[in-house]
């Protein structure tokens, strides 16, 4: 079973997603998706993968573990000696609840002063624990947006992080879907 687990993990690392049932058939030489489904059940019992609320396969292994090598000065330069301090799983550090967490790609520049630019990805978590000042994904009068959640004199509203945008007050409804946990930006 360990060999099959390594095959699944290798697929995940190469494709950055879990295999479909058809791909599991190819990986293990099965001729039917029923055989792949039985293998998935075995891999679930073995703890290699699990299914989310929608039935999609998700890994249980730490696919994003990186070495933590030390600290770097963001102020005045200082001598630094590289030494491995620890290994850190980005999944464990960023994600509290896998089933409630997802990524969205940012479109627009209304949050630029919060260091969220067009093309960035935001990692968001569905939660009931929303406080004024949180950056949220919200539905304002039927339209979705990413803004700061604010309250003033009992009135709930959304605020951009760009002076070119006005505060947004609901005419009919304001529903908070999720809170931003992290912003991901790739420089290459």
C-alpha cells in the first residue's frame, strides 16, 4: 500500500492536484473505475487521502512542506548564517479548516493599499467569526466583492483599500461569505 501511496503523492506533486478515477485506473493499470473506487477506499483507510464535502479527493499528506532555514533582516543588513531550524507545512500554518477554505483569484485594484493586487490569489475561509477590519468576500446587493468589513453607528458596510473607491453601503443586503486568511503572489 505504501508504494501506491507514493504513486498518488508523486502524481499530486507533479500535477498539483489529485488524480481523477480515470487517472487512477491508468496509474495502477485497472480496467474499470469500480476498481479505482475500491483503491480509493483502501487509500482512505490507509490515511493517504480523504474526500471533501463535495466528494472530491484531497491529500492528507503534507504536500507543501518546506525547510525553515532561519531569519532574514528586512531592516538594516546583518550577517546571517544559514541553518535549518525546522520543517514547516504551509497547509498546517495557513489552513484551519480544509473543508471551509478555498482560493480565489483577484480581479481589480480596489484593495491595492492592503497589498492585494490584480492577479494575486486570496486564501479565504468560511467562518462566522467576522470582525470589523477583516478583509472579506461579501455579497452586496447580489454582487460579489473583496473589501474591508466595517461598522459605524450600527451600520454595516464595505470599504476599499484604494482612495479611488467609495464606501459601499447595502441597499438591500450584505452577506459575508468568507474571511481572507492569506494573499499569495508569485513573482516569476
